[in-house]
């Protein structure tokens, strides 16, 4: 389908090329690299539909990532990316596999981008870094990244400590850097995409909506929990460890109980343990598992193929753009 751009003629930010040209994609929609939810099936489906599919490497051993990349390359001839948390303990192995497979785009997160951006750029890889503030966006730009994902605290999974909402974050980051800014957090519709691009974003990164897709590797029980979520059903917690947004389930209530009993950071870490997110999102344990999802889950009501999700978002975006163009300008008195 046709994507009606917000920008006609020369982009009003002359220093910046379009996201579509930078990433060689048809539409400025990036699928977030969510642990346990975004394997090669989802990434290839999003890329084949014209967006940028992303494999979430944070939950993968090197040999699993190697297999995922091989499968993704078989399933799509279009660009796709890897989300690479920089705090991952086997990051050197992951970097070797990324260069082996000639992955064109890497989205880094959870760490200092200056550590590995030079290596990635030397290997011809486009680098995007996830930030939660204009301060970190500037540091990422200085580290040489090609674009940033500015993620508001509405987002699911691990968040920045600033707790800045997407609506407030995007214009501040856009003012601070002169590289493309990709909006993330609370985006699951074309109207939300239109709003973020009206604030200066070059495109959007979408996570929660793609969790509830046919191709997502999330367990069906988790997908069903996502589309059943209502307003207020997600909570930001565990800030002492790493802020994370979760669905309110029995495990979350255990966390609440621990806080009420004055739990220390060490006790919270012991309660979290290992494998909680895998237990919840991949294995479907809705009682003892950690269920990471964004606030926008309250507006998601059905599980759809990734291609249809993108089509619906773009259709709504185009409609919003045309409706806004039809509006009269305001006369100042």
C-alpha cells in the first residue's frame, strides 16, 4: 500500500535523511526486538511487509542466534536487524555471528554505545541505539550511531529510570540531536504513529502490538493475556534492579508483597531469580512468570498476522494525515 509521508518536498530537518532511505525499508515502522517474542518468523514477516523486522538477541545463546539469522535470511531478502543488549555476557560471540551473517542493521540497548559502535560501523553496519532521555541521545550521537530510538516509559519490558512519557520525550530528543529519531513506547496504531511523527520523529518502533501477532514466538497463553489486558493492568516495578513494566499477575503481587515487607535489593533479586521472563512469555506460565508488556496492551484486542498489523497501522496513519490536511488553520486574534 502507499504510505503518505508527513513531509513533502525537502524534509524540514535538512540535516537528516529519511528513515526509509537510511534503512532501505518501505515504511518507517520498526518491530521491537523483544526477548522471547521476536524470533526469525516475526522478523522476516515484518520485513516482508515493508517494515524493519528485528530479532531479539538478548534471550539467545550464540548458537541459537546463529540459527535464527540463517533462518531469517532464508525467509526474507529484505533488510532486517538484531537487537543487541550491550550488557549481554557473551556479546563478543554475538558480534562475531552478526558480522559472519552480514547483518545490515544492529539496534543496541542497555549499555554504553561507544563500546561497540566503532566495530559495527567498520563492518558496514548501520547502528541504532535505544535511549530514554535527550542526554543519552546526545551521547549516542557522539558515539557515532546513525539513529536513536527514544523510548517513553509507557513501553513494556525494561525502561529508563527517568519515567518520561513518549509525548514529552520525543520533542526533547528531536531538538537535541541531528540524526533520525524513532519514537517508541505506547504506539500500536496509525494515529499514535501520526502523533509521534508530528512531534518530529522519523518513524516508530512498535513492540507490544507485535507480541500479539501470529508470528510472534510468545506463548499463546501470554498472547491471550495481552489482548485481555485493561487500563491499569501493567505496572512499572523493580527500579532497584532495572525498571520493568509487567502485567499485574501473581508474580507481580509477590513483588508488591516483598516491597511491603521492606525487601532489600538483594531480596528482590533473589525473588526475581533467573528465567522468570522465559517462564512467562515463552512458556506461558501466567502465575509464576514475568509478563513484560506495555501500557498500550489495553487497546489491543486481537491477534493478527504481522502484515495485517502493518496494513492497519498505515491505513489509519494515512487517514489521520488526510483528515488533518482538511482542517482549517487557526486564525490568531
